[in-house]
C-alpha cells in the first residue's frame, strides 16, 4: 500500500492549529471544496460523519467523511469515502515543537485492491494534499520540514 506523508513546522501553537481542524464547516469548505450538506454527531468526535461533495474544478463527487479517531489537540484520523474516487485514510498529527508546532499529514488508500486501489485513490490523495497544505498550514510562516512518499 502506498501513502503520501508531509511534515510541517508551523510558527503557531498546537491549539491554534487544532482550532482549524475543529471548525468542521470551514474545514470542509476549504479542504474538500464544498460546505457540508449534512453533519451527524459532534465534529470532530470519533464516529461523527459529514456528507459533502469533493470538487475538481467543475466536477463534483458525493463523499462521506467519518472521524475514526480524535484526540484534541494531537491527532485526527478520517476515512473519506468518495465513490469512484476511492476510499482514503487521512491522518493529521500535531506535536509541540518549542513555541511552534510540528505537524504530519498522511494520506493512504483504504480499499483492499492493491495497485488498483492506489491508482483509483491517487487523484483524491493529490487533491486533498494540496488543499490541506493551503488550509492547515496557511499560517504566516508555515514551511515544509520534509516531504516523503512511503511504499
């Protein structure tokens, strides 16, 4: 199974970064490309779900995101089910780094079909990676610490 991982050092506190993740309406509008159509449960508590659309320019696809794990202000694990675009796991880890924050974002396909699963999920992985970079790390001095792809 292939995944992509990005590492960031952000000149903000972990609490400030977590507050970006806690606002489900803003998170979905900016990262997924559309506001949620329906939320169940309390975002971002484990088990809460959001029905929304994922946009690729003019193309829209229905998707459901489920919170699989949430530990404020350290860790958020999501499952994004986007039909033909595949099912994607998304982990965000936030750690203190002096007065700053060290964040790791990892995306990986969850479908059990090996290469087919990766190829199917690749567009969704690339889209979300770019949007997470823009949303979570839009803070004034965010910069990548390193980027790596794991196989």
